[in-house]
C-alpha cells in the first residue's frame, strides 16, 4: 500500500498517556447491563459525532471540522489511472456529519461494527500529478478539491483489551473497511501550468468518468479513511476505559 498519512492528527493521537479520564459530560454514557444497550450506544454515537467540531484535549480527540492531513499519496492504478497522486497540506471535512445507522460493540467477541454514510467528504489539498488518466496526459501542481458525495461506509474493528490500574482499555488491532460513494467530483487547478482549456478538458473528463477513475484507486482512499477511523478510536479508548464509557 502506497498510502501515507504523516498527519498532524496521527501525531496528535499518538501522544497519549496511560491515565484514565472520565467521559466528557456532553457525551452520552451507557450501561453494559441495560437491556437496550445497542440502542443506547447507537444514540450516543449519533449524538457525539456532530460534537467533534472542537478539540477534546482530555481524551486527545482533535477538531475534525476540518481534519488536517500533512500529506497523502494515492498510488497509480494498473489500468486507466497511470499517475501517482501526491497530496499535501490537506484539509478533510465532513467527518462530523456522519449519519450512523450502526455502532455496535460485541464485548465477548471483542469487535466493533460501524456503518453509515457521510453526506459529503471534502478533500482540499495541494497536489502534484504527472502521468496519464484514461490515456490522456495529466500534469500539474496546485490546489485541488475532491468531493465524495453520499459516501457509504461499513467497518468491522477487532480489538484487544488491556488492564491498567484496575480498568479495561481497548486497542483496535485489525480492521476491515469498505466504502462506496454515490458520486465523486474532481477539480485540479493549474493543470499544464495554468492552460485553462487543457485543464478544463481534463477536469471534465475526470468528472464524466468519475467511477472508472475512482474505482481504479479506491483501495488507497479506503486506507486513508481506515487510518483516520482507527486512530480516532484508539486515541479515545486509550484515555477512556470501558468502565468509564459504559458502566
């Protein structure tokens, strides 16, 4: 996998301590013994995600509106997308707007299942391209915007438990994420050193053939989303024990 994410968020998330903290007061708490636990946890996720528009330093959760990413690389495909897409100084927005329809812990099986959709994920970055897309030459550097509309996401996370000072902390150890957008739009500015006609033509071709273009490099986009979700979850549950989150 050629995706990299040396991001400010990952650096921030890795800077954690072992001290347990209480669940922030504005986040809903559930009891593992309550009969409607699944419904409670889902509602807690639905209420909590929109609140991630500010940082929660006590649980090492950054503001995700937007989420800053230092760099990411979408590798060249083996077919129609014969160009490595290098991005830097990225801002990803829309994570706080996720509509969650499943957020379910299996405490015996040690898994977390999540599904839902993002109405819109907006990725604004500085880009560098030099290659071919759909056999057409593509070259340029400058600002870019990629928008994924109605992005359906489902994920299964496996975790392990560790005891620290009498409390149970969890860590995601493997994950399986899938996603499918309803539409993807592309806008790469300053293609061919600012040749507007050539640039407009390439952007038009990319948008007219968005599915073929996206599917060719879809795995790398999934890896970017997967890294972000795993780091957010691991960061939160490295600070908040299961006892503090649920009991």
